[in-house]
C-alpha cells in the first residue's frame, strides 16, 4: 500500500490523499483549495493524476475543503463511486449544488467587472479568470456517484482486499474518521485517517469516538500549536459583542460556514434570547446553503447529542425562534442592505471567499459602528485571514475597502480539536503505531504538534508535503 499527499499538506485547505493498493488508485477526500484566486484556480482545476484512473473516493465529511472539488474530479473523467454516510451525502446534495451556482454567478460578476475595467483601461491581475471551476451539470453528475453507507461502525469492502470502517469524528454533522485495512500476500496493514477531529462537548453533535489499534495514522493538525478557551465563556463573549455593537447602532456581520458553524451560532443565539440576555433585534441567516443545510440537520437526529435531544423532546426547534429569519431569495438578501439600526446577519462563507457574505462585508466593513464576528479558522491568504489580521485595507470583488469595523474572533466555536485534544484522541492508538503523518495544518502548528508527539509518545512523525509518497509496510 502506498500513500501520497496532494492536498491539505502543510496547509489547511484542499484535503486530498491518494492511496494505491493492488495497482488501483483511491482518494481520501477531494476538497477545494482556498487562497489567492489565481493559485486556487490552478490548483483546483488540474490534478497530478488522471481523474479517470481513480477507482473510488472515500469522503470524511461535507465541508468544502474536504468535498468541494468532487465535481471537478468528475468533470475531468472520474466515474467511480463516492463513499459517504447518509448525513454527509445529504449535506453534499446542498453544498455541491450551491458551490456550482456560486461559481457560475461569481464568474459572471467578474466577467462584467472585467469588461467595465477594460473599457476604463484599468489594469487588473485577475482579468483572465472568468470561467467557473465547475458548473451545476458537473455537481449533479458527482451527486449521482455518491454511494450511501448506512450502518455506523460497519466494515465496508471498498475493493477486494481493502476494507474500511468509519467512526464519529465529532467535527460536524456526519463527520467520520476512517480505518482502512489492506490485505496483501497474507499481510495486513491498517491505516487510520482522522478527517477533521472534533471536540468533546461540542454543541449539537456527538463527541469523537476512539479508534482501534492501527499501524499508521494520518491526523489533522489545524490547532497543533494552540489551546482553546473554555466553551463556557463563549456565550458571555457573544452576548457582549452584540450588546456593544447595538449600543453603537451598528450591525454584526457573521461570516459562518453554512455547514455546522451557522447552526452552532443559531443555537447559542436561541439560548441567549430565551434567557433574555440579548436586545430584541432582528437576526438573519442569509445563505440559501445554510437554509438547506439546516433542513438536513433536522433530518438527522441520529447525529445529535443529548442537549439537542432535549430540545426535540420538548417539541422545540433548536434552529428556529421568533427573532430569527432565514433568507433564501436574492431580493430579500439585497433588502438587508437597506436596513437601518442594529441587526445580526449570519452569512456564508466562513473564510469570506465567496457567497453573500462578500456583499455584506462590502457594504458594512468600512463603518466603525459595525462588527465583523469571525467564528472559525481562517486559511492563509483568504479574505477572512486578512480581516482577522486587521489589514487596513482589503479587496472584495477586486475593489479596495477600508477596514474600519470592529473585528472579533470566537475561537471557542472551533470544530477542530486543539493541541491537547489531538494528543488525547490519538492516545489509544499509540501502542500499535509505526508512524504518524500530520496534515491539514500550516507549518508552525504542524511542526509544534509533531515535536510534542515525538516527545510524549516516542513515535516518528512526518509533516507531509505536497507530492510526498510513502510505502506502508
């Protein structure tokens, strides 16, 4: 069995790992790389292998950086099955269609802008990028290739001599870690892939499961050099941010991942409203994808933790309350720009790389009365990272805007395990491991975590680089 790393290698986006067994090629995830526009388009549009040569894809979960490039793989010749559980499959039904729609729409917007700039003879480094990475037709074809794995923890035969068992990863609805077992010539090799590891006590979903003994581990390292603050403080912080912005007469713009993070924020706002801790202001979720995803959440109570189960037993909708309105239509989204006075607008995408949130940022980022509330990790070179770093000026749709709004981070909402949680999660496997491969982390956190694993568990660790290959004996 041979392992090659192509994505999320010394970065946090574009998860894609190639596994070869008996001469056949398999992919663990096929995510979108997010970053500088030109680099991202080049990385996502081409593959270092022939997509037609891939036998199947094993999908850990539905987040864009793990599943968002599946339509491009299909567009370029992949015809095999995409294996995922029911919740991930349903989420991808919403996510991939939305991604294709946004890419087509954004390409049209940029083409119109480019045409205007050419008329005005304005130079623009992005003028040549006007084609969408993939379209609705490609997304629909990819969705037809999904194969649903119904039973949790059941062993699934991917191919002759290659077995896969899935476990709850606790990262978001439907997220899984996998154990793959390859049999060849009477020898058995077991490889674990963490996907994204969640946190104990994360709202809505069940906690991460422990994995059995394996020979090799591919593990994420997003927060390999950080410790999260206690979850108990996050509601107090959210309450304070909203009250402070309301007192200024401003708006709270919340870029939030439509899959998982939006539902967490809505659940917290629901609780704060019930307790009378927030002023009576309107709250909007402005993202067709988030609306659709929330419906998927409602269809999968088997993934919920005890807290959400209590809501359901009382006949309450944890993702709905009187002050909250979900926005689907474009006209209703545009109307939010005309609102005067305090309001909370939650909108995708979480790293501010596309979607309706760009329009809300464009209209509100320059007003010091407003707040941009960042709710998750921001990849290198993304607009979200530039906002978190409080750059004096940021580009939105190729135009410069002064950043005058207050910027607040809620790291406590992260769906990724921190340094100590990752060490704790992998501990049951330590006795059998031959090597650990760290992925889905920038170099500093990955190297920091690698050093700790070597010191605490006396295991060899590789911070995987793009294109690096290893034989798993």
